[in-house]
C-alpha cells in the first residue's frame, strides 16, 4: 500500500512536467508557424506601355492580404542576391523588352531551379529578355505577334479541373491576342482561337493563354492576359493571376505528380 501511494505521489509531478513540456512545444510551434510567412518579390520595369507598376499595384496588396511578406523592386539587380532569393517563395516579374546581364539571369534561374516559384503575365514575363534563351526555356514561351493589335477575342478554359481555372467559364477579352512560341511541356489551362481576320494563314490556330510548368524544383505560372492594368477589370483574368501566384508559391494545396512519393 505504501508503495502504491508513493508511486501515485511521484506520478502527479511527472504529469505536470509533461503537460508543461507539451504546452511549451505547442507555443513554440505556433510561434514558428507565425514567423514562417510566405515571401514574395515583385520586380517591375521595362517598357512602360504595359503599365507594369499599375499592374503590380493590383496584385501586390492582394498578396499581402493573403499573409505574404511582399517586397517591390524596380531593378533586376534584385536577382544578384542569392541568399535573399533563396529565402523567397515567389517572384512576380513585370518587365517587358529589357536586357538582363548573365549574372542577373543566373541568379534568377538558380533561384527558380532551387524551388522558388515565378509568376507573371503578358509581355512582363514572356517578352522580357529576347536574347536570353535560357530564360525563355524556363518560362515556357515567347511572344512573337499580336495580329490586329487590340481586338475582341475569347478565352476558352481548357482544364476546368485544375485549381487555377476550376469554376471559371469561358470569357471575352478586348486586348492583344498573343501569338506565341510555346514549350510542349507546358500544362495548358486556357486557350484562344485565332479567327484569321488579320492574318488569314493562322485561321483556326489554337494558342495557349494560361499555363503552368515545372523548372527544376520551382514552379512557373504564366498568362498572356494583361496588356494593360484595365485588362484585369475582367474578373476571370484577375482571378487567374491570383490563383496562379498562389500555386507558384505553393500556397495552394495541391501536389504535382512529380512531387508524389512512390
């Protein structure tokens, strides 16, 4: 009997210590989760006709609302800080018709290859550095023409099950309809069909408008929508970019086939 009582007296302090340890672990985990906020870097510049700053001003505040730490930069030198790039979850680029140095390009490609996501729209991502083939290889496409300039055209949702386009219906745009050279490895989420009204030889051509793809350990999201900021007044166009950024940053719950364990 004495032994039982003694054991009972010993168990109570032990239980208290266990509870304290568990509580401290929970608090530490909570604090750690709060500290590990997603980080995004917006880089804008290049040709001002695409209104890069105005477009960034649409999406950067929204990403902050989603809990991201957001930094906005106007220089490609942001791609020179390897340690800082490695700490990011997402790079959003809006830079058209510019030149990138080999050092800047290597910094960007290494970051995405290492697991940082990259996202963008229109010429800010797919007409950025025309002489940089390695960059184009990463993005998965390059603009080559927009027959007729700003015209009316339709966007067709090609994959209604993908989280970036799920629940969205086909929609109309009044903007530049991009004709592009594209990577067959892209997972195409939305397309457009050329009428041939301006260049008859491309009548009926179906062209990707939205895609995603892997690059090393990183994720690449692109849409050819967004010639100017007003294009994002179209709800579907704006929503696609929002979802695409989250997907590229791995802030959307989804596993790619390559990420699943055997």
